[in-house]
C-alpha cells in the first residue's frame, strides 16, 4: 500500500476512502462524479461503483466485450472520525 494513493470524499454527510485508480483499467476514479446513494462513476469508461460496498452498480460496457467489460470491485478503506481527525485504516 505504501506506493498507492487513496481518495477521501465527504458525501451525503459521511466520509469515504477508496483507491484513487479505478479497478477497471486504472483510470482516475479520484476525479469521478459522486452520485446520490453513495456511488461514484469513473470518468474513463463510466462504470459506477458503490462507495458503501465497492461493488459495481452499473457497467455500461457491453458484456459482448468480455475482456474489456470485466472489472473488479473498488477497494474501500475503513474511515472513522475522532473529534477533528479523520482516521483511515489501510
Ligand atoms: S478505468 Fe474506470 S471505468 Fe474504465
């Protein structure tokens, strides 16, 4: 983990921490669009992941493009708050 960046987002009253590179093709998911329901859409190929579970919510890439369609889940990190600190476990 030492050479891996993570992103922290505050969305709908809650902090989320997740890997900065998309699990699909390492796109810049740190620049992704946050959506209602605690989801984020990667700007590269528009796969949407849950920030609660890391699972894929929507994958617009056709299943017929199997090798390109497949993606792992977004890796999440546990976040907690302690007074004025945000603690991320990774
Ligand atoms: S790199 Fe993120 S959806 Fe493809």
